[in-house]
């Protein structure tokens, strides 16, 4: 699907209730056809907002958000990376990365935040993913890094390439990453 753009104006109102002096609310009207395509209805209207410093993305929230995200990305022909994060033999977090849009969705399979890939963060960003991958690799500042990379058959530091070789295994825990697709 091609990117569709429309020009809009932000509605700015004086905030009421317990807002301080000069408090404002900001709203924008969305085209009904877009809202319908997202599957937003009067009974299913919860959305996820993400802000990366220069743009705002909104997506519908649904109990099966991970599966819906995966299906939507596949239907658009986007490049996907699917990772499963384990603690020993226990699958803790499924991660679906849409590399075309740099968005991701997760599904935690355990209730303990300490065992999940992103802790209590249910809506990780691209930057959160990069930090997670780097945390499952040898530090980039480590002495002898070039020898380590050479042993892995790599010519530069790339956390995902390292994880493809090491499964993100670290000496201090039993966690590892399985690349399912990508």
C-alpha cells in the first residue's frame, strides 16, 4: 500500500478541570476511511501512540496485537525479523520487527518482567530493540574485539550478525535468542 498523506490542522483548546493556568489540549481529526482501515470502532477504540522525536505513529491496540501486527506487515510485503527470547528452555518473549517501518510488536509468554526481553515495557521502540540486541553481545568497547569478531567470521561490529552466530548467549545468564524468521 502506498503512503497516503493529507494536510490537517491541530485543534487547540483551553484545558479544563485540574489543568494549570494556560493548560491546552491538542487534537487532530482523522479521515474516517483511515480509521475504518485500522479497525477502530466505537467499541474497539484504544490505540498505541509512539513518538520518535519528529513523528507520531498511531496503531490500534488489540489483545492479539502481536498477531495482527505480524499479519499486517506480511500482507504489505515488509521485511520482517522475528526473534524468540528464551530463558533456558522457556520462551519468554516473541518479538516481531518490521524492518521496513522500524516498528515492532512483542508478546510476552511469561508474567515475570525480569524474564522478558524488555521488562515492563510493553511497547518497545526501534531504539529499545537496538539496546536489547547490544546488551546480548560482547561490548563494543571490549579489548580484543577485532579478534572476537574475526573468530565469528565478521569484519565489523553488528549486534544482529553477532547474535546470528552466538544466539545472544552470555556467560552470566541462561538467556538466548532464536531467530525464527528474517
